C-alpha cells in the first residue's frame, strides 16, 4: 500500500462487503485490513505470489465494467486534464459526464 497512499484513505471509507482490485493491490497488508473490516477481497493474485489465493472469476469480471466506465469518463478532456479549478465545478461536470456515458 506504500505505492498508493490515497488507497489508505479509500480503505478507511470502505462501506461495502467486497473489494475488487487488480494484481497491483495484491498484498497481505491490504487483505488483512479488509478482512478486519468484515469484507471479502477479490484480488487477482500476482504472478510471483508463492501462496496463491483464490479469486472467484465471476466476481472479478465485474471489475472490467468499472475499468471501462472510468476509461469512458477520461474521454472527456475536461475530466482527464482537470480544467476546472473549483471542486464543485469538477464534481458537477463529473456527474454530467457520468449521465452522458452510456451504460456497458
């Protein structure tokens, strides 16, 4: 988690019973912390992990929907480059872009 300090704050706000993440987040520290929150992890194991953890493929497939959604949002140049200086303006356009982005 040291490579992503923002991730610590996101884990503190976790209000769900499941965490979907890619192999970059596959660490024992993250898994332990999420389990302490009574949530399940579905993290694709790293290739060099000695003790392989199971990840239910059906659940992990949902992660691609989220990835595609954020990819679609980044097509809006105003979001990708953060033109808006005010947080309220940025959030407003983010909501608008979310509505304009067709569901997958």
